[in-house]
């Protein structure tokens, strides 16, 4: 069952989701990451911090521009038009759950960590990947990757929650886009030119907060260290891809929101991955491992990711989330965040839909 709600107006969100958080002072303000790391690691908390390689000497403005979604308490947030309220009856909610192991046949999709590069496209990744996971769970197709580039370039304007490409957007708008316009296939940057998918991601994979591993550049060293412009929306696939653009489209049959921790768990168990968002504070930029909970530093803006499960670590309940900063970051591309008290808003902006 779904309940209809009135969506908040997104028309006022004429500034980008990331840029609207930046004020003049941010361009000359630097985060004291040494102090943040010392504070976190001396606090005896549930996670470990280290100075982020990318932002060690960057301004607060640069950190904010790397984010890109609108949170429920902010002007321009567009809530899902419907919320799911009835769920499958489960005998009990287990202590832990992981989409990757619950549907092992889809592990190549649900466990795949992608990279948004120098583009505020987290909203497109958090939505496109969740839809992709659910498509595999429904169909068993563990080889098809959906295209965040199609989403980031073509899901825009009022019909997409005033999403604005590499300048930020909203997962709720993207899920509506999947029901109306669909999304084509698209691999990663390494897949460009291979003819394996329609619109692979054309922005180069890079090391975001860590020293670059072998074969990967630091984000400051790609595209001249400047954020990419939003790719042009197109209705054509790569020239050597065998399927036409129109026939390559995959559509969601519905989109909706989820409210409440227990409902989120039931939804994950029944249908798989969720699109979620949370407020990034300065200390999250220093995250390396453990169960994150905000300890120090100012708010930088909203960040969208996908949620794939939950668990408990030494008595601390957590959610498992997959970021879009490739597998060199965090816990092999994932992070855990405190569960049950809407930490940083993680339980307050949840979107999903039927594949």
C-alpha cells in the first residue's frame, strides 16, 4: 500500500545542490584535519579517522562542491510523492542483513563500487545503482550495468526535482525519471569505447580521499583538477554498441519513499537496495573505517549513496552503505554509519521503487 503526500516544491532550488551551500568565506577557509583526526581518534568512538589525501590542503568550498544533494530540512527538497506503508510479513528482523549475500547471484552488481569522479553526481549514482541492484534481484541479470551518465545528463529540471547534473540533484527525482524516461546501460570510465554498454561513464576514475593506488590518479590530477561539466544529454549510444538507444532503455515500474528504521529493514529484506542521503560533516571527510557517527566539524552539505544492509559491531547498530568514490576509499568503497537515531539524516531521506 502507498500513501500519497504532497511533495515540497523544488522550484526554489534554482541554485545547484552543492553550490548553494558555499558562502564567500568558504573560499578562504581551510579545515584543520589534523585537529579533527586527533579529536576523533582520541575520543574512543566507534570509527577511525585519518587526514584525507584530497582535501588535506583544500578550502571548505572545494569540499562542499564535491557533494550534491538536497536534504529534507533544506529549501528545494522534493519529497517522494508516495510512501510505501505495507510490507511483507517477516517472522523476525535479523541482527544483520546484507543485500550482497542475501542474493548471491547478484553480488557482481550489488557489490560493484563505482566512481563519480570530479562531478557532483552522487544523486545519480545513489539512485541509478539502487535501481540496477533491484533490477538484478528481480530478473537475475547480473551482467547489465545501468548508466549514471544517462541519469546525470538527462534527468533535469522540474520533472527531476530541479536536478542539475554535476551541480547536484535529488534521488527522488531520479526515481521518477526511471519510471517515465528509463535509463540505458552504462559501464565505468574504463569501459568507454569498448562497445559493452550504451553510455559508460566518461569522467575519469580517481582517488578521492586516499593516496592513489597503483594505476589510478589522484582526483586533483584528472581534468586539470577542475570539476567536470555536466555531460550533454543524448539519445545515442556509443557507435560500436550493438543495441539502439531506445531499445536499451530500462524502466522502473514505480517510485516511492520509505519512512522508519524498521520499514527500511523490511524493504531491504523484501526488495533490496535503497537510495539514501545524509549530511556530510567535516569529520566524515576523514573517515577510514568503523561505524561513523558525527563527532566534530561543521556541515558541508548533502550526499546521496545506496544502502545495502545493516548489522551490529560490539553493541553498536549500523547501516551498511556503498559510496561512489571507488573501492580505494573507506571499507573497500563502503562505510558503516550509526543506525536507529537518524544519524546525519540517514533515515530521513529514503527512496526506492520497483524494477
